[in-house]
């Protein structure tokens, strides 16, 4: 964007470049006559003229312009010139906006621009793959801000004890025991539709323009219906737009005669002239758009946008231009939509990368084209599955059909050729496609010179997996088997090993992936040397490029798992396939593990050699000493200095000796061992290669998995849902087939700290098994059966408490036996789940396993994995109570009686018909209904590119900060942020993480506004790319709430915290270890707004969570009780405070010792509270004695006792002393906590 000042990052070679502050240009854009004074824009020298034009079009004052050029000193500027390259330009300069003549393409762009504006920030389109793609709720959650940012110096602790009424806030009257309601998934303040400016805007039926009118400059005809109800026919011409005299039945393109201005260069200006309501509403529309953050309005164009699993069906509005969208986007012959995807992808990879700017441009172009290819692939895959694309080979069986659509090659995933028959058939192929995509990602990240990969996307839709790939040049023109020049296409019958391929792979790929050069024999026994697996193919395209295909075997086999689990045993069936490969992360971990061991042993070896040589040297030194005694006794001082020099020299020599040549370390993996490939070479080398792979497999089972469980127990990793657990396992190189083992280890430990891990892992196994079963049913469904099938499946899985025997909703005239899915019953489904979990995760589910599954989190995960979007409503998973059932039956009877009474008035026949008619219940007899299923969208996997340079700068910045170099670290992180924005775009998960990290740094340095701005960007980017209820988004919202709290805007902070806790409850429910931290943070903010009762409830819930998970004797539990004691003190409940502080002190003293600062602080609190309790008890006793005396004198003991009871105080410690103590000063003004600041617990 033009208002973003870029920074100069270090050079690409890793050498730090001197930081030079860029000059910024203060541009004044002079507008055409009569349009105001102009606008100001701040730009950097590296921004192009096109970037400035984009900023002009996005500015509210100049949004009417889209067809123009800029001039400087009367000369037209090239759109692709950088400002810094323009001759004569200064830091403060005036550019003139000149309206340009239109072309047909410019008119289409102008109309699309207007339609985008009229659609507002949220443009729901029925043509998109899902509902509410890339939605953000930040503006809706924020609402009206009625608080100012308050500096820390102005915050007074005594404000807590103000007598003013507690302000109303997000948690006012909240019930902490109530669960989140799915009907509130979309904030009530969310406004989807923008203010309406026109009734309709569309292309006229008089298009295309007749030949004679083309010579007059006409380009297109439009029909507009204004809010006043007037229909306008408008001509788009070379010079602009004007109203003509045509009607629906008469063609008259002459300009309309009117007292209003009927001509304007911009269509927006023309409509403002012709319709007063449009002019008024357009101002409201601009105001509505500007209320939203910039990142909420920008399209998500470099990443597939996230779609929520719960939606409200959008209102379907009339738009005659919608069917013409392809014409407006791609032109009358759709020529602009036909792209050579492969050439674009490979050409961008061939862009120069000699310096930083070239690398940024290259990576940005690769990301952009990849995102556009993914979008086209998704639309094509949907068309393929729906049968809208004619196959290239229609005479063959449906399973072997291949398709080409929009220059993309599509194929359904199944083992038609039988290549994977020995590995598991279709099951193995399904896994291989995912592994192939991982291989493409790895090759792209290595970015080896001279090797290319295809654009690849995997689309799962309606139970069918489709692979979309860019087309290799010449692949359809020749059937030349010799085009495969590396690897084998027929399982080793013929093998090729092109020298150029081999040497190119050996340079970077083999070194990065630790691939061993190994021999493979063909059918004739001839040996070929390969680095990659025999199944990986190298293909020479017609364009001369060398392509790597079928990259699913870059890593070796997990042989320990395969030998144990891929064979049938007494209690377990054989694993469904033998594509059980190790993950690349595991290979890297094992290589590093072995490397560390090697360095350690090498260092020890060198030290032993040095120690062995040391005695010899000492004997020689002794002899030399005896030979010259007179010299040795000359000067003690000289002796000492010589000894010191000798020692220093020895240490230096020792350091030099310990330096190790790391190139000596060799550890490479042969991906073809333990496969069907015939290996060449001697038996000893093959055995050694097999042993290396076996040791890696053992390392996974014996080291990596147990260490992950330990990290779970120590809360180093605390996943919130199944997706977070999957990512945690994958980062450690653990395949998901080991989920059963993780459940087994967590259940064996009986550790409460692992209870949430066991719950999430169990849920994840059920979700994955459910996904497979549902996918199989959907693959056999027609479009009309999808909603009944999904709803019936969910009823059998999650709705059995409400209805143990759910009935499927069948089309009219059909019976249950007509469909496979309708035969499903809850017992059958549970049996299928147990079988699938045992088959795929080697874990035996207990008979009551569904009682341990949380319905709402499970429903969410299945919907996200299968692409189901449900209606936002409260789904009932529990059975109706007796009272509820009676009330519903009574209501049903009343309705029945009313219906019969009404029918009786119409005659006997109507009355008889009413009695026979089956009254549909007004209440739900099943949890889910077909109408709840709003959409079934595809789920995708794509080979997204990573910007290594942006990530390296980010890691370098984090390291500098960790080492205490704040300024350098901050500069590096800002450089990294600029690189992220330029490479990935503003809306990308990686950019979101960068925003969040920088926001935290600014927050800690108390730069409030910078922290808040970056954190808001992090929230929006996460919402729109990962999901509104994704764990990352929830954590971003919590931090945003804490940042607002630190800035003094407490009510706004509470809105953000409530929004985060709402989604937290949907994701997991109560009892997660991190929820105690979230509750404590919320309690602190509630204290700041003086809602002490609600604050105390949150502290109590945090304590209960910690005690349940960690036990009462844990330090964190004690810390929670200490905070709770303070909360009770604020409320004046000193007895409860004393009890809580006793618990805290007991744990602190036992676990930390009496000298620990936390123990001392707790001790001080305990003494003050105990003293207060003693004084209170004495006073109560005195009051009781006095009341008894008065009762004897007055003779009214009961009344006096009641009066005395009413006067008994809750605590004797004056409130000003409480405040003094909490502030850290005793009754005499002395500090009770020396050097201790009042620290707020932050996440």
C-alpha cells in the first residue's frame, strides 16, 4: 500500500547491510477541475506508479476514478516505473490525475469496481465454494469505542474502591456455568449487508454494441434501477458514461435530454447526478466501509480463505449482473481466463534472485500464481466430481477417467493400474497422493537449480479425492517412454538414471534430505545409481525443463511399525496399507540427534588423545628443568608470568584441537530399503543402509513419542483441538497412526495433567474415523441426498441421547433400503468406528467411549474435515426432561385440538381429514435435520511456498531479542514483517504470526498504540485465513484484550475476552489447563472495572481448574489461591481470604521453602489476615456480651440478638489499611514488600 514505508533488509548473502533510512515522498494528487483541492499520499521510492494509482482508487475521496493516468510536469508517467527512478521527482511533489479514454476492458474494470463498492466489506456470492469465506468479526466485536487510552501514570489503584456504580460490560450478568450457544456463533452486532444504493445494476439486453454505434464510441450498455424506482439506460462510451433514451422495447442510444447532468467520466459520478437517494446512500456506504479495518476489506488473494463451519444462510439478493460476472471479469470470449499455469509457475521460479528485491518479487509472484492456481483447481475439481467435465478417455471405466479443465489436469485417486496392489491398493494410493504433495513442498522449499515440480492441489469433495496438476508441456503430444529419464514407471522393470538429473539432485536435494546414493537393479539385472526412490520419476518436458514427479517416497519406510502392525494378529487386523513412511521432520530430528552424538564422541576421543600425550610432555619438561636449575630460579615473577602464558597457550591449543571437521560426519538414508525395489551393491552395505533406517524407526518409537508426552505433561505444548495436536505431532515427526500409542501412554501414566491430551487424542481418532465413514457414504450420494445423509450420520453419532433410534429423511417414494446411508443405525456406526480406530490407530475403544467424547468439539472437527457448513442454531444433544416432555406434549395436543376445531367449521370431510392428518411436531425429535446442512464445500491441500528469507530474518530477530539486543532484534523483526507483507501479502497465517510477535514486543515496552495496531492486524489475518474459531485466532483475541486493558480501555478488553472465551468453550469446554490462565486474566480486567463479585467467580473457576488438573499441592494452584485471597480481601470477605491464603502459604512453604519471595509475600498476607480475623472475633464476642447485657436489662433478648447479629462486621481491618497493604505499605507507611511491584499475571 502507498502509505506503508518499506525498509531495506540485509542482503541475501547473509552479510548485514548498513541500515539506511529511506526517504518518503509526500505526494499531492491534483484532481480534475471541480473535484476539490486534491489528496495527500505518503509513498516510498520503491513503490511504483501503479501502487499510487491503487491507493487513489481505494481512497474514499477519489474512489470514483478507475480509468486515469498520472502526469509529472506535463509528462505521462509509466505505471510500472518506481518513484525513485523518475527523473526530477523530489520528496514533496505534485502529480496530476488525468482522466483517460475508456476501452472495453476499462469499462469492465470500472463496473466491477462499482459492484465491489456496492457489495460492502462482506461480499457473499452464491458462486463461491463456501459461505462466508474469509470473514472477520473484529469490527462487530469491537462495536462503539467510548473509552480513551489511559497512560499508566494516570491509573490509580484507589479507583478500585470507588463508590460509583459498576459500569455495564460484556460479562454483566453472565452465567459462568452456562455453555456456549451455537446460535450465538455469529456476533449479534455483525452487519453483513451494506447500505443499499441501487435496486439493481446489470448489463442491458441491447448488448453487444451494433457496428454503427461502435464507430460512435459506444462500448457497452447498462440498465440501472434506482431506489426511486426509475429505470435508467446508460451508455458506456470511450469518453465516459451517459444516460440514453433506450427502453426495454426501444433502442435509442442518443443522449437523454434532462435538466440534470447526464454525462460523467465516472459511472459513480453519473449516478450521483441522476439519483439523489444514490448520492445519500453512497455516503452512508463509504462511512460503513471506512468503519472497518483495512484488512477486513482487502480480498484474500495469496491464501485459500477460511470458511466457518457454522453459518447463517445469507440473504439472497437480486443482482442481474451476477450471471454476467464471467463476461465482466474475463471479456466476451473469456480469453483472459485461459492461462498456461505451468509456464507461469515455472517462469516465476526462473526469475532472478541475486539480491533481496529480486528474491522478494520472485517469491511474491510464485505465491500469487500458486493461490490463483489453487482457486482454479478447486472450481475445476468440483465440476469434475459433479460430472460437468467430459473426460479425455470416455470409453474407459469411470475410475480411470482423466480430465482437463482450464488448462489443469485432473484425475480421481484410485489404483486403476494396479501399481499399488501389493501396498494396499486404493488405500495406499490415497496416502501416496498426500505424500506426493508433501514432496512437492519439500522440493519447492529447497529450490534446487535446474529441477522443477508441477503445480499441485488435492481436493476432497463429496467423498471423492481429486488431484489437480499443471500440465507438463508435450505430455499429450507424445507417447515417448524415453521421456522418463530418471527412476522407473513400471515398478523396476525398466530403470533410468540420467546423469544430468543425478548430478543436479546430488548438489542440493540429496544433501538437504540426507539421501544416500544407492544402486537399483532393473529386470535384466543392470544396476543404476539413484538418490531418490525408484518410484520417483524425472521427466524431460518439451520445454526443455527437468520435472520431478511422484515424490511420495522421499523418506524411508517406518519398518518397525510395518513389521509389527502390517500383519494380522489375534486381536488386531493388519494395517490397511504399507505406505507407512517416516516423516521428513523425523529424519531431520534423527540426523541432528546422531550428529550431536557424533560430535560428543569425537570431542571425547580428542580429549582422551590429548590426555594420553600429556604425561610424555611433562616428563620432557621435567628433564629440561633439571638440566638448567640455575635459570629456573632467577625470578619468581618471571616464572609466574611464563606459567600463565604457558597455560593460556595450552588452552588455546586445546580449543584448536577440539575443533571438528563436520564434513566427516556421514549419515544418509536409502528410501528404497524395505521396499519391492531390487537393490544393487554388496550385502553388507545394504544391511548397513537397512540398519540406519531401522534405527530411525526405533528412535521415533523409543525417544520422540515419549518425549512429546513429557512435553504435554509439562505444558510445553498445550493443544486446544485436534488440529493443534496434529500440528504438534507433525512438528516432531510423528505420524497420526501413533495416536493410539499416545492415548495408551497418557492413560498408563494416570496423570491428571495429561487428561486433556487423552481427551483430544481420543476425539481426534473418532473424528478421523468418522470422516472416512462419512466420506464413503457421500461418494455414493447424489446431490439431493447430501443433506439427509449428513444429518442422519450426525444423528447416529451425536444425537442418540435425544433419539436412540433416529429415522432418516428420505425423498418421497423411497424406502430405507434404497440407500446405503439410510440403513445406518447408532449401534452399527459405533461398531464401524471401533473397527476403524482399531484398524488405523491400533487402539481398542471401550464400549462406552462416546461418553468421553464432547459432542460440540467433535461436531466442529468433523465439519471442518469434511467441508460441512451447518446452520447456526442450538443443537440439543441431551434428552428432554420429564417436565419439558410433558409441556411439549401439552402444546402438541393444544395445536391438534385447534386444528380439528378449525377444520370442523369447514365441514365433516375437512374434520375427518384433519383427524387423519399426521401433525408434524413443533419440537425436534432428532438433533439434526436436513435443512440444518447449509453447504458441502471441498477441503484442500496445497503445496504452498515458504519465504525462507523472511523466516530467517524473523528467527534472527527473535534470537537477537533473546540475547538482549533489543534495537537490533526489533529492526530485524520489522524487516521480516516488511518481507512477510511483500511476499505473502497482508492476509496470510505467517504474516499474522509476525504481527502478533511484534505486537507483544511493543506491548512489553509499553508502546500501546503500536501494539494494538499490530495485534488487530494479527486478529484479522488469523480470522480470515485460519478461521474465526481457530486456536491461533482465540489466543490473538485474548492478547488483544490484555493489550486494551493495559491501555486503559477495560470495557473493550472485556468484549474481546468474552468473544475469545466463547469460542474456547466450543473448541474444548471447561477444564483445559490454559483456561485457568485465561480466567485469571479476565478476573484481573474485571477487578479494574470494579466488578469484584464477577472477578471473584473467575478466580474461583481458575483455582478449581488448577486444583483439578495439578492437585492442591502444586505451586501454580497455590498461586491461584493467593490471587483468590486478594479477590476475597477486595470484597471484604476476610474469612474466605484467610482460608485461601492458608492453602497458598502451606504449598509455598512446602514446595519452595521459607526464603522464597512468594512464600514471604504469602506469609505477610497471612499474618495481616490472621490479625484481622482475631480482632474481628474479639469484637464479635464483645458485641455479643453487650447485647446479652442489654437484653437482660430490656427483657427483649430475641430482638437484641437480632440487632447484634445485624451489626456484626464482616471484617475489622479498615479498608484504607487494606488498600495500603495491597499497595505494598504497612500501617506505619513502611513497605511490606521491598522491591516488589504489583505485577499482573499476563499470558
